[in-house]
C-alpha cells in the first residue's frame, strides 16, 4: 500500500486527548528496542515518522498518527525497559490499560516480537492480556535479516511454540532493513481495520 499522508496528530496520556475523528485505530505494542518505530516507518515509507533511538524507552505517550485519513496508527510505549522508575512504569501501565479497554475505535493490536529471542515473560503477559480483552492481534516477528538463513525456520518455530498463539492470529516475518513482510503486514492491517 502506498501511503500519501502520514503525520503525528497528538501524543496523548489520557482519553481527553484522544483524537475525535471517527477513524479505525490500529495500535502497535512490543518490548523496548523490538523495532516498533522502524516497523511503523517502513510500512508508511517515512524515515522519521516514529522516532527511532539507540536508547530504548523513548516512547512515553500514546502517539496517534493519521494515515491517509483512513485510519490512525497508535504507538504504545515499549515495555520491559529497566531504567524507567516503577512509578513511571505504573503510569504507563494504567495509560495503556485505559486505552485498550475503553477505546471503541481500536480494531486490533500489532504485537511485535524479536525473532532472534524467545518471547519474554512480558511478551506472554501482553499477549494473554490482549486475548483476555478479546483484542484481535497481528504478530510481527522483527529483525529477520539478523538471522542466518539456515536458522530462520527454527527461530520462528521456537517463537511461535513459546507464545502458543490462537489460529486466528496471523504472523508476519519482517525486516526493516530489507522490507521483507511489509506488504503482507499491510494486508493484515487493512483487513483488521476494515479500510
């Protein structure tokens, strides 16, 4: 999909700041440093739409992006970043929980996982939590270019075996470096959002 317009509308911390436009919303979640910003930038064909950083934990708000006036992408703060205080982590948790539980325009969550490693305890908790609230999920396994070709199948199988996703949860193998999986991811996102 060619994206003509992609812009940050607002960085929100609560419902009073959420955009009023009645567009479907797709949220993006994952551990700090999983490649969430790179994924958003790659599929929107923008180099600096979502801020990428060598330092994890940069996203501290719910960042709403207008994509071609057909949907909003919502970048959720990454979890698992140790240098954030307990108080701030608790605040993020409440902010994310409120958004996921109460936002009727949320059509689904793209959950990003690093293909090189087993899903963390927090990955498993996020997956189970989204399932508990019956939120549709697209799994994106990032950093595929960092895996040797001979190891790819085994790594992907291991990630899926540990996570044990339900059959309806599609997964995409993705690389921001090569663009692998970009079109497939778009197909799933559009189906989820109904646009």
